[in-house]
């Protein structure tokens, strides 16, 4: 059916959250800092705060007053332990 081809909204949201954490914990860039605008372009989302705010509340992402994001130690450790899980 056509419905089976379309991803569930929750699944897409979860995928976007994982992508943010993975981008912020990229081992080749030693825990990079991203601007919210750059993250929006990378994720192709007009409003990435929908994904970013819950990650901040969960303690996985820090958001500076200047609009920059970086992973917390907890997020970096979680990714180091489990890797990039699909």
C-alpha cells in the first residue's frame, strides 16, 4: 500500500534527533560546534528547534545564547558506546 511507503511522523522525528546528535558528535571533527542555521540547512528543516529543544531538555545538546549547538558529554559518551545506530 501507499501508506507503507511513507515514514511515520514519529519515525522521521526520531531520525532527525539522531542525525543532530550524530552531527554534533562526529569523531572526525572532535565534537564540532554548529550554528542553528547551519543545522537547519544540513537537515533541510525550516525550523530545527522542533528537534533541538527536546535534545536540550534531555541533556544531550547545549544551545548557546548566540545560537550555536554542541553535544554534551553524555551525548558524546552514548555515541561512543553504541556508535551510529540506524
